C-alpha cells in the first residue's frame, strides 16, 4: 500500500506563530485529506485536497501531486489549534485511504 | 442533527468475550467506515460499506465482522476479543456525489475498548 510520512512528528509553538506541516506519500493518489484530532479525540476534516491549493480562514493547504507531497499551513496559531494533524491519502477514494502517523501540535499561550 | 454517534463510549472486555459496537448517522450518507486507532498511529480502515446491505474489507479486517442492515446504522462485531484489539474505534460516514466517494468524512466521537 501507499506509504505516508508526516513531519515533524511534534511541534511546539507560541500563540501567534505560523507553522508548516508536511505530508509525503509514496505513490500517485486521487484522494488526499487533512484532519485535525483535538485533545479530546474528536476528528474533524480540514481539507479534501488531492491537488492545488485551498484556504479556510487561518488554515491553508497545498498539494503538489506530481512531487507527492502536501503542506498544511497554520497562521497566527491559537491554543485551540493544539492536537494531532493527520494526512490521509488514497489511490482511488475513501475506501482505500492510508493515514500518516500525524503531527502533534502544541500551542502555548 | 446529531451527525455520527457511537455506542458505547468505553468498554472493557475479557479475552474471548464478544461485543458489538454501534454506529449511527442521521445525514443520509451512503458510505460508512470503521477505523481503529492505536497509540501514536493514524487510523487504519477495518471495514466499510458503500450502501445498505453491502460491506467490504479494509486494511485490517481480521477478527472483526460488520453488518449494514439499515442505511443509518453500521455495526462492528468482535466475536472473540483479543488483547491486540485494544484500541480506540472510530466510525465515519460520507456522502456519494456524482458516483465518487471522495467526499468529506464525518467522524463519530470514538469508542475506547480495552481487552484484558
């Protein structure tokens, strides 16, 4: 199956700082999604982005499919951004998705 | 509109016992999924369903069975629990758009299962 690597594994920021999370994958994909898991375990879909760039408030994501990586940008981080960010990819659709191990983000006040 | 709900939230089993986890969604979604999440890892797909009465194996299906008798419900069964099945289980659902299933997945709150 497709291998997914996320970096960095851990990230500690001061409130207000910006950050970039990276997701590398080993094969061509038609499905790439970013998720946030909050400290209470709830998973929220952030972006469906197999290619191109999307923005949603302080978050944006870019996927360069030809080079097999995706980036998640968090600007002006807030304590509520803390949690684990997962990248998940699939060759076809949601039925074959593979998750990375995640990036644990801690935003300190 | 409750979204995706899971029952129970916590459970402790002894090795060899059986149990069923219930997932319910009220968004009229076609697709439903069961994942497990182990410490320090991402989610792994156990089984999924593309519609009422259909199920299929995911990445790690061994030791689990599923059923989708009603569109809104997706059940995950453990026939003979093993300590290796200690995990947090998440259910998700997504809609079907234009024949593709690559739509946003909505997740339930999870079930924390411990097998002693």
